[in-house]
């Protein structure tokens, strides 16, 4: 894991920890085609965020318990 993108991963987790976001919004903001900037993929692979089916259709992205714990460990508040 590249330590340079670690803060970006925590930014993503912190953003969805505030309130779950629609999957499309997360993809618009965080998906990239750059092979060196894998924030979304790394957060998902680590189990820090999850994609959850929404009532009425579609998906939303939320922070997992592991994601919230990572925020606390990093000193990013009471997420």
C-alpha cells in the first residue's frame, strides 16, 4: 500500500461515514482510471466501505465498522 494515498482513503471513508452516499455519487467523486490512485478500490478491498442495496432500488456506499475504527485510530474524530 502506498502511504501517499492513505489520507485519501480515509477522506473517502470519512465522507461516507457522515451519511451513506448514493453509489453513483461516490463513483463520480472517487473512481479514477489512474492505476496509481486506487482510493475506491483500496477502501473496498480493505473492508472500510461497503456497497449496500437501497430500498427502492440502486445502491449506496457506507462506512463499515472497520472503516469507522480506522477513522478513530487515525484521529479523525468520532465518525
